[in-house]
């Protein structure tokens, strides 16, 4: 009898859980499945026509340059974020949080304000551009391409610093000492001990910055000087453009973007899992 | 204090090593010599400076003062990577993302100077795995191994580059008692077989006694005594050394006369047991033995005392006493006994019928000659 009541409460508890699960499912349905479905339907408005157009020149090259831009920016982002995370993690524990805060405070400022600040700095008559010009680096950071990369790297840096900091903080320093003891120099220690340890954080961080960078349209718009066309800017102008909006084609481009992002996510997880597969953390 | 001076040129020589962390002086001038092929233990309670000393030897810390020679070469400022020694870490510090094989090969791969062929490397790693009985686990990751297996991998990894000196930082600390004994035997056998020189840091007295050729007892940053396990245990140079192994009885005795022909031996009367004994007096600098009527402090370990029930014994060389308490420790019984003069002594006995508290017993020394602690160190 007692057992039955227990069973009964267990069942009703699990029913309660499944009832609670309805809320997130409803959320997903209303704000993910339905809009995505709408986009897909819109994109297939006249069969595969819009998709075919999206994959042909000149749009194929826009897709390609968007991928290159996002990949390059992600790599540069890693190049800056890793030393930053390493610097923070090598401080004494009580100074880590303040240092981390110092590196992240610029991001308390509104995104548009920050990008506009870069726009001012990178203008041909801006302080940075003129400074670099006098030093003989005319157009080093100010060309539309590099300005966009700079803006993207700057904007998405925290999404890479945080996961890197999280993994590096768990590094067992004695492993570095062991490597040193066995004769490894600084680069060998970094490559054989730090990087493999940080790999999950690196992959997670890269996915976190690559995905939004792929769809970013604000940075290329503001810093590209009208020269940079990405998937993001194309989608934006297809939907909101004053000249000739084309919703079905914009939806097809959005579909392409989703496929690329999905592939990147899958690759990131699969690659990460494969690399860590043999590992069974003690 | 005795210094660890040896006849043959030492493999490791440490002179006047001092280290300070802020206001705390962790090492207060340490002198040591370790011979080729020795199993040398640094024994001390936690916080005595033994780990700091080991880290200075390995090169992770720099001494404020003093020098360090390895194989006759000054290595005081040699970078960690270039020291001809390896360290087995307390919690092994294995590389979790590398297999057992890769862990062991690491030291050989990163040292490009001593370039060895791929085949030599493989042979060497395989030899090390065989030596530590880890060959079947070569493809496993450290996280998939038991504590004892991880310990073996750490040992193989540190031995693979063929260092002339191996440092071990409490390598048994994380193992349970049974496994620890097994690993101790293995480690000792390996060290003997390969003729390696080990410097072994531990806080476990029994472990140090069981494994070492010589032990250096470290206390508050200074060496109290360096000697064989027997020296340290049975002939401690000071009361502090004696106290490091708990439950040593100290009995008072009065010097009667020197023993002719033996400069450091006297006959003395032990008042607690009411018997006359011979005692060796540790040569504490002064060459002359204590004078007649001087007081001696005889060190008697619990297992060097013997008790018998009153009825059974009619030995002349024994004293009357009463059992106050008894504890059964499996391989021995430990009695707290009160002597006729009121002093309490601890006696451990590993055989015979149990004696109940309150019973009258007779206590006698098992040794004909006892060790007197140096005077003036109370």
C-alpha cells in the first residue's frame, strides 16, 4: 500500500515535471519553430529559385567573403583573447577578478556606441588613421576590410575571453612544472600542456564568436565604408532595403546562413568531442 | 648535529642553503651530501621545509643563499630544464590528454639536444613501461588508471630521460596502506637494481626507515641529524630526533664508572628499574665521557622493554611495576606501565599471554647496552 502511494507520488511528480517542460517547449515553438518555418516557407516561395540565385555569383562570392571574414576575425580574436586570458589567470587569485573586470568593462558600453567610436577613430581624418599614416602605415587598419575585422574582433572578444579564462583557471600548474622538469621549453609547455587543456574552451569560444560574426551586419555597415558586403548586410538590405526589398531572396540567404552556422556548430562539437574522446578526466 | 659527509665524491652536494618566504625563514642553512646510488630520505613533519628543499633541488625555487652541486658541477643557477634530475610529483601531475605511452615519451621528445632516433625512443619507452609493469596500459589515459598505476606511470616518465638523480615528493601520499607497502617494495627493488640515486621526501617515519640508506631529519628548516635508519631510530643525536618517533621512554641513570678501553661507554645505574646497565654516550663534540655521578637520559624504545607477570619471573635484572592500561594493536600489545619510582613507561610486546591492567609485572631491558641522549638538550 505504502509502496503504491510512493509510486503514485513519483508518477505525479514526473507529470509535474513534464507539465513544467511545456513552458520551454511552448517558447521554442512560438519563437523558434514558427519563425524558422516562416523563413523557410518564404525562401521556397518559388521552388528552389531563390536558393539557386543565392549560390550563384555575385552572391556566392558574398557568402565566401563572409565566411573568410568571420574565420579570420575568429582567429584574430583567439590570438588576442588567449594572451589576455593567460595574463588574467597568471595573476594571484585575489587579483584575477579585478583584472578580468578591467578587460570586460568596455563592454558595459552600448554596442553601437563602441562601434561608432571605432568609426570615428578609423575615419581617414580620424586620430588613429592619421597617427598610423604619419608612422608610414597608411591604411593598415583603416582599409574597409581590416576595419571590419578590427571591429568584429573588438566586439566579440569577451565571448572568447570568458570560456578561455574558465578552462585556464582549472589548469593544474604542476603539469607545467612537470613539463619543465622533463625539459620542455616555454613553447613546448604551451603547446603540449596548456593548449590541449584549453582545447574545449578554445572550441567553445570560437563557436561562440564565429556564429554571431557570420550574421553580423552592423559592424560591416558602419566600419566597411559601404565597401563590404556580407551575408548579414545582404539579408538586411533584402528585407529592409529602401531600393528593392526581396523577402523571399532574403529568406533564402538567411537559410544559407543557417546551414553554414549549423555546419560550424556540428563541426565544432564533433571536432571537440573527437579530440577529447579518449580523455577521461580524473 | 652531524653532517652527512662521505668518503667518495658525492653526487649531490648542498652547502649552506637558506630560503626565506617573507618573514618566515623556511631553510636555515642546510648542508647535505648524497652519494651515487643512495636512497636518501628527507624526513620531517609538514612545514619543516622539506618540500622547499626539494623544489630548490629541482630548480623551481631559488635559494637565497648557499650552493648546489650535482655531479661535481655547480648547479645553483641551472634552469630546471637543464638539470640532470627529474621529479616524481606528489599527485603525479601526469598529462591527462596524453596516453601512458606519450606521458613516458614526453621527456625524451622535448629534449632535442640529446637527439635520439625514433626507434631508440620507442625502445626506451617500452623498457620503462616494462620496468614499471605498465606495458599493458600503454594506450590508456591517466584518468583511466588506478592510483597505483598512475604512480608507476609518473615513475616511468621521470626515469625515461635517464636522470642521474631522481627526486620523489611524497609519492605514496595518495595511496592506501596496503598498496603503499607494495609500492615501497617495488620502488626499493627498482632503485637497487638500476643503481639509481633517489632523494625521497616523506613525513612518514616508517616509510623512511623501511626504504632509506640514509635519512636526513629536517625540523623547522634545519637538519637535526643525518644518518642510517638505525642511527636515527636507535641512536638519535638529540632529544628532538628521539621525539620524532613517538613513545620513546626516557629513563634517568647515574654514571658509576667508565668502561675501560671504550671511550664512549659508561656503566650507569638506572634508578627507575633499579638495575645497572652499560650506556653509549653519543660523542656530542666533547671527546671525554661524562663524569661519575653525572645524570644520563637513557632512550629505551617500547619494544626494547620486556614485561612478565610477577609470578612467572624471578629475574634479578628486573624491576617491579604495575600495568596501568593495555591496548591491542593487532601485531602487538602496548602496555602503559608504572614503575616503582612513579614513572610511566610504554612497553610493546608482540607475544605471550595478555596481562590485564592492575596486574603486577616485572620490567627488564632487552639490550645489554643502552643509548644515552646527549646532555644539555632537554
